[in-house]
C-alpha cells in the first residue's frame, strides 16, 4: 500500500468537479492547493492547518454564495488532528478542516480545458518494472548494455535517443522557450538547444547545464509534496539539465505537453 500523504482539506461549496467555471474560481483563489484527483474528485488540500484555515474563510465569497464571517480563528477538535472554523455569529455555524489522506492528483493536464494525457516519445518502450508515482527512472529496463550489465530505465532511454540520432543526444523539447536570467542576472528568455551534451562522455562536466537528463513530464511530486508522476516511459522526456531545473516540480505548462505529445515515438 502507498504511504498516506496526510494533509488538511477544506470543504468546498457547489460542485466544482462538474462546474468548470466554479472549479476555475477555486483554482484562481487558492492556487495549487486545489486539484482533480485520479478518482475524479476535486478538493483543496494544505500542508498546514494555518494555510487551510486562511483559505477556508474565503469559500463563501469565492463560491458566489454569502461571504463567511471573518472574525474567527480555527479551533482544534479534541482527540483528533482536525480543526473547525466558526463562520457565522451562531457558534454552531462552523465548518470542518479535516486532516486526511490526500488522493493522488490526476496525471491528466488540462489543455484549453481538455484533460490531456502525457504521451511522450518513449511510449513504445516495453515496461518491465512496476509503474508507481514518485518513482525515478532507475528501475531495470530489462535491456543489457554493451558492457553486459543491465541498463536502468534512464540509461535505456538515453541509449534509444542516441540510436535515433546517429550517436548524438537530441532534446525532446528543442526550441522550447522559458524565462531565465543571463550571465548578469538580468531577465531574458532561454531556448532549449537541439543537441545536448552526453552525460556519459568523459568531457561532459558534472552538473553541466547543457547535459542531457531524463525528465518526468508530470513531476514525481505535486505542489503539496505528495506522490504524483510515475516512472512510465510515456512520462519521460530527454531535456537539458538547465530546462529540467526550470520545470522541476511545476505543473507541466500546456505548451510543454503539447510539444512533447507531438514528438514521434522512438523505435528501440
């Protein structure tokens, strides 16, 4: 059984699971705390009760209903790790802030409001290892390298990429642009190069920003530090260390998913 990811949930008003406009309001107001789960639920979870209570008092106005009274603070519920928040003049008028196991966030990324599966260029590689959230590409690929040793998933992905490009490693997000800083720390735009440095080459310095890395398109952990993206080959992309650091633990930008899904599948 996966280890629980215990967080504080606030009780939303309305039906944001089905009401896209309402769901957008909650996301706009509460940001990355709110998400659709793999089970199809939509809720907002927080790492601390203080953060949960700070947003809970806004639920009335965000939902378009009567605003909650804001002159009260969360109180612990005896014998539990839950809290309650009074939201009206009547002491009985309170809402629960519950400490519970947060469900796995959906791996579907909304592209123009359409939930879209990440289907990267390594999707045709055969899976021979358990696919789990928060797992790196370091499990056995079932393939054997030139030295007779078993390749892990990361090594196999890089080898497949090299083979497809005559021994060179190409970025699967070549041409992707993102905000960065120049050598003088001034804001600028970076562009992903096509040919990356091979991390296996002796002349590639450790932590070189232009070295190839295997990237989880859906990050291993979500914005609440709970397990999320898996080690499935369809979730892999080869990009530079520089770009990988920018995308680290972010919800994948729409343009990243659109571009990665257009890359033709590699043939081993």
